[in-house]
């Protein structure tokens, strides 16, 4: 049995809830770190170019071709 599985099986309801919250917070933090921010788009671009870039990024993230 793996150490993680042993740990999970040894936790009570409150411990499992805390583990779930911690994992959720960690995943959200990692998503935020890797998220594309508007300030990452070149500052020299016009608003029209930035809007086009945002739309293209959204299209790619949705998996559209």
C-alpha cells in the first residue's frame, strides 16, 4: 500500500475535508500562475490587436481549430 493511500485511509472526515480544500487551493493557485494575463500581451499593441490576441487565445484554449 502506498504512503499516500495509507495517509488518506487514516484521515477522519474532517481531515479528508481539509485535504480536499488544500488540494483545491493548490490547483487553483497553479492555474492562476500559468494563466495568461492581459499584461503579458505586448504593451506596444493597439487595443484592436490586443482584442484579436485575446480572442485567438480563447479560441485555442477552447480547442477550436
